C-alpha cells in the first residue's frame, strides 16, 4: 500500500473514532425532530406539526465533556396556530448560561429561565419559526449553554419542549366568565 493510501486510511479511521456529539438517541411525540449536533453542541430542528409535547433524549460523548455543552434549535411552527408561549424543560442536565431567542415574524415578550427550565413568551404570536440559541451563527446571538459538571460519557439527558395549549387557556377564560355571569344572576 502506498503512502497516500495509508494516509487516507488513517484519516478515515481517525474520523470514525472521533467523538460525535450529544447524540440524539430518541424522541417521543408526534412532531418531527432532526438532529444537527456536533462535538460540544446539542442542536436540532423541531417541526411543530401540532402543539403536543416533544421529549428528546441525548447521550453524551467524550467531546461533549470538555466544557459547557452548547444548545441551539430551530423551532418551526407548522401547526397553523399562533404560538404565544413555548416551554423547555431539562432532565439530567442543567442550564449553565442563558442564550438568545430570536423570533422570525412575531415579537419576543419575555424569557424566564432557571437551572432546569425556560419559558418563552411572545408579545406578538409567532406563526413561522423561532431560533433558540444561535443555530444560524448570527452576529449578536448566543447559544444556550448546558453544564456538564459531574456527567460522564454515556450519561443521558432529556429536553422536553411543549406549548401550553391555547384552547385550554381559552376554555378556562370561558369557564371563569360563565361563573361570573352566574354569580351576578344569583345576586340580582
């Protein structure tokens, strides 16, 4: 075997043995998920075909443990419904640092986060998509960071993404207004 072929074979073996990233090992829910992770980065697209909850499970690799793990996602709203709120919860890992949330057409209201959850509110509903972190490497935007302290290669963590159901909020408002009307009738 000549030197060039040996060099190509060695490079291919090195790439095969390289750490892959926080590997998406499964997801539950009816929404489509595409994994775009790389070493030190958990990245995915979440296509909201409906507004049901989606749970993603990742397995850590050696390359993910060198520092905080980056997290970013593109959340596409394919449901046809106005997206006014979006929640993200973590299991088995925690947030180390907050990053950006960038709506495409809506306007961002509030982003509330703690070590294990984020609640995103839109002042103007998002009908298309929003970026969680910096999946498109935009100037001025930042990835969310996850703490890998105390974790080892092979450990798993989960991200749950969910949209508080607008119909249940509307139903609660309708019930409350109905109770108020009944109460007024009883007084009068």
